[in-house]
C-alpha cells in the first residue's frame, strides 16, 4: 500500500486526469481570478442592471480588471447574451460576448483582444 506524503507532492504537478484551468479571457487569469471576474461580468451584463462598468480584483494575486456592457441584451440559442469590453491587468483589453443560460451558468464567447490606446 502506498500513501502519498504531502511534502513530496507539488501543486504544479499535472496529470492526464486533471485539466489545467484556462480562462477564455486571458492567460493572466488564474482560477481564483476567474471566479472573481465572472461574478463581476455577471453583474455588468445583467439585462436588468444599470449598464455600468463593474470592477473586480484579487488581492492575493494582485490582478484586477473591469467589464463594461455594450449595447442591449439579446437572445442567442436559448441564452441571454450581451456584448462587453473588458480590461485585465495593466495592459490587456478584450471584447467579447457573455451569455447566461436558464440555470444561471455563464459562458464567454467570441473573445478578441483589443489594443489599448
């Protein structure tokens, strides 16, 4: 019987059975950053919301960003969608579409980088 010792297991080890997290917005965004970002995105894109920019930050990683809804919400394949502009960190901007299904699960689609300036 083998018992793994925590001191010998690296948190960076990747196995074939565990999929490494990858954000659809940016390679800068880790799992906890993404959790915070998607909550802000949900508020920003809420069709009943104010349409204002919503900021997010992760004090642990130091990463922050913001999302600004663009245009009105619309239906797309049984989901409610809305376009957005996003800023991630100090030097990355994106545009994309966020969609929520009837269960409240968000998906980010059509993300493209933008030049800041």
